């Protein structure tokens, strides 16, 4: 996989090592990227799926060093299930995103952190500190983790290096996602390490582009609805011409998230699954 070999620890900078899980898909790109922070004692961010090969790779990368914490940005099934066997393996507590019950199959129903973290919460070790940054939108409980010693930000699925983030109601919220992007724009992080895709080396410019893309999609929806009422599948087909068919359901979720936001702002209305401008 080029620069993304599965299961091989890759040192991205002195305090950051990446291990790629073997779960590539149209939704995870090359797979979930677990980040190990520290040189002596460690933190593990987004341990990924409960996969024996991935857990063995993490154990090899940890190499017997003490693990202070297992941090979870959000509890989608490609990010958090390995937290439990990793806790059993290392004795480290699971910290991070607050748990909540959901009937959506994308969530890890057995996620059980030892302590939830909120904005500004910290965990530290030898030469490193990780600070929680609330970034709701992709999920309502999504966190990023800042490493102030190097200016790195571990952004989970809030910003991805290969694709725009899926925002899927009812838990995903477009207004919250846009507000979280605005929040990141006001920060001065040097680099983003996402859960999927390449590192983002010019983060403010990248986030500005994401905001522009979402505003462009919003404008596209309004233009299409001004031409006549449409349902979500009809809007999605017009907006995502040529998209891989397997990705159309995910695109439809983000279209719906935009529509809910526009309805909240009294710009559109919905009746019998048909949407129109006001």
C-alpha cells in the first residue's frame, strides 16, 4: 500500500508512530491508522478494530513499554473495539470520547471508557501531553487530541487526508461539523494526523478548503431545490455524478445532514420525503 504498509510501525516524528490496521474499505481508505505517542511511556490513539493481527502489531510496536492511556476519538467500529483487548494486554485505562447508546450499526455497542474526556482534559507522560479538543459533527462525541510539544493534532475522522468526512444524522450534525472546522481554523497546529489517509501538512489551508467544499454543496442543494422539489436520492444522484455506487448511501447521509441544517435555518422544508426551498 505504498506509504501505508499494514502492521508495520512507521515513525512519523520522534514522538509519533503510526500502525495501519488491515481493514481497508471504501469507507476506511487504506484502513484505520492507530497512532502511538511517546518514546518512553506511551499513549495509544484510536486502537482500531479488534483484529488479532493488528493487536499483535500494536504489541510489537509498544515493545514492552508502559502505556499510560488508550485514547479514543469516537466509538465507530473501525476505531474503538481494540481498546478492550489492548487494555487487557497493557493495563492502561481507556479514555476519550464519552459513551452513548445508539442503534446505528456503525457504532461500537460495547465501547466502555474508564473515563470520558471533555474539552481541555489532559493526559501526559515523559515528554508528551495530550489535550482533548471537542470536535463534534462526524459524531456528537468526537474529540481531537493536541500534542503541544510538537504542534501535532490527532483529528480522528473530523478531518481526513483522503476524502471529505461523512456526516450522518441523527448523531452526525452538519452545523456542529462546520462549527468544529471553524474552531480548528482558529488554532495554529503544525500538522494533522487523521484516522484515515495522509498527514495534513498545511492544516489551516486544508480546513479552509473543507469549509468551502461544504458551502459549495449547500449552495448546490439550494439551486437544485429552487428548480423544483426533490427527495434525498434524487438530490444525491444529481450532486454526485460518477461517484462509486457503493459510496452513494454515505453521500446521501451527508446530503440529509445538509438538509437538516438548512431546515433549522428556515431555508428549506420537507413534506412526504420531498424537499423544497421556502
